[in-house]
C-alpha cells in the first residue's frame, strides 16, 4: 500500500511527569507543558510535534522533506508550550467543474505566478503542521499508571476529503463517554498535493514509514471520520495485512470516504503530477521533483487550489494511491475487528445541485469514473435504474453515496474497550447486536428517531438492492480505482 498517512511514535505512556496543574512530559526530543482542568478532570497536551516539518529551519536534511518519510523531530532544550493547537496544514476545497478534466489528458494549464499567491502564515496555516493533541483522564501524578489506559487514535476528515480538515477537535467527550478509561490522540497530516501527490517519480524518490504507536497494540484502537475513515482502512490493509510491529487491535470508520484510488503510476496520477509540475513552474527543471520540493509553500498552495478546484464537482483529485494489491478482498487485514458507521444520503452534499432537474445517470458515471468503459457505464446506469431509488438525480446521489444520540456515542468507546459497540460503559437503550458476517447473517444497526422525536434504534438486514449495487462496483473495480 502506497499512501501518505504518517504514523507516529506515541511516547506518553513511558513519559516522565511533573506534578501540578501544568504538567510537563519529557518525550526525549522535547519537553511539553500541558494543562490540567479540575472542572473536567482531564489533562490536555496540544500541538505536540510528532515529526519534523518537510521544510524550514527544523529540517534535518539538506534537501526538503516534502513527499518523503517523516523524520524524527529535532531535539530542543526548552520546554514547549502544549496548551494551544498547532498550525493547521494547507487545505483547499473540492472540485467545482461540470466535467472531469482527466478523461483524455489534463489539457493545457497555466503556471502560477507569485502575484496570484495569498500567504497563509498569519492565519495559523503552515507546512509545519505535523502535530497531535493528547487528552488524558485525570491528573498526571507520580504513581499514576497511564500505560494501562486504552488508547484511541482519531484521524480527522472534513467534508469527505483528503484536501482539508485539521486536528483541532475536542477530545473530552470521548474520555467522559469511556468512563475515564481512554487516552485520546487526535492527529493532523498533510493534505491535498502536500500529502497525496503521486506518480512514478514520487514513488522512486519517496518512502512511507510506519512507527509503533504504543508498546501494546492490544490497547490501541484507530478511528477515522470521512477521509480519516478511508485512512483507517488504508492501515487495515497496509502491507498485505502484515504490518510489523502491529499498530492496533480495533478499527472504527465513520462515514468512510473511499474515492478512486488508482495505481501510483496510473495515467491519471501521472497527469496530475505533470499538471502540478507545470503550474509550479518546474517544467524546465532537470529534476522536476527536486524543483517541487523547493517551491515556496504559498505557490504550492495556489497550485493545490487550482488543481483541486478544476476537478469534477464533489471530487477532490488528490487521494491515496495503491500498489495493485487486493488485500481487503483476500482477507489480509491488520487488527482484529472493524466497526463501520454510515449516514443516509451522504452523497447529496457532493452532487451539483444545478443538475437536480437535468441529471443523466450515464453521463454522471462517465464524469465520476473517467476510465469506466461504455459497456460498464450502461450496466451501472441499469443497476441504479432498477434499484427503486427515485429520480435520475436521486440515483446520482446514491452513486456518490455509495462512493463514499447517547447510545450511538457510547458505542465508540465501548468498541475501543472490548471490540463490541454494545458493551457500553453505562446502560443505554442499545439492543443486542450480532456481528456482521460477509458469508452469513448481515446485521446492521439503525440509529434513527420517530416523527415525534423519540429514539429509534433497531437491527436490520442489509438490503438486497445495496448488495446488488456493491456487487456491480466490485465487478468494475479495475476501471474505477475502488
């Protein structure tokens, strides 16, 4: 698996602590001072650097670290303030085009000039964004046994994309919901072209590194939302399910975003790479990738925005890529259990509302999947027309969706503890929940409410219509990158 999610070395379980309301943890490369809140009984460390930034004064290499494996943070002697969130990574929005520019080549593009660039440093945005936030139950006192806590690592998403979002999320609710038994880690990672630029040149001169997250992976659960959930699945299938040392026991995916993930040297990633080179004024360079590694951050961010915005409406262009393996279908998986959560009609947000009265299912399939053969376009349109989904626009929303309460909230820390979401830390109305089986009983749990606002939580069997649509997408996976 060739992707850009950066794992990190979590050392808090072995750290040494100072005893007061402003605890200090020594991670070896730096000391960080957090804060204890007596009102919530939670200790927080924010903006913890887990890798050197890819450029700048902290870089340990003479050349830039963009699109290379993360390097250990540089040692600093001063105590670092860990009470504020670190800078967010450069981000951008989704595609806005009426058509897909990569159906037959990316076409002509214009290089970015410095006069068109807006600098984001003052807005708390920087490539120096590889940080994480840690939330710990209780106060850190001598003799407290923090290495026995369950560890829940959360990977953010936002609006189903690998192009935006940040780790500035609250971690207190998860700790309270777990009965103060879970240590929560929320991470940030490189986005858009900064994290997911692909192509043969990048593979030849870039690496992916996995680091052990905890000394006992049986205590670790990874959880992601949207694109973060896609990253969780990348970890589940990484290294043909034989990641060593093991990183985690359980995995949770919420609103999983799995866009087309082509081979790293597929024509589409190569077209994207060429477009980035051109827009960044590196076409004439002897080593285009080296040139890209030294382009000013603000210019690269302008390139990032230009390329992504040009993409087909609701897509995000820069996504993880793969090496051609099919670990998931073959059952080659890391971890012991997966808890998957979805919402109804999630695709509606990513379909152009201007086509609500003019949508043509076959045309939409051609734009969303530029490599899909005409035979399979017609077959896909037929599958969705027979699914009883409503109008053509409703079918298009379903295509994008498929491309993608107290009892409910309590199920997440319950799963982190015992791998059973129904095993909550305090009584709820959640009924008994049978494990989902691919070759047997396919039981899901619906979290809903009645017309008068009363909670409605009940098990149900996966619909035959959805299974038929899934079977179609599996049959054309070689052309969709999914």
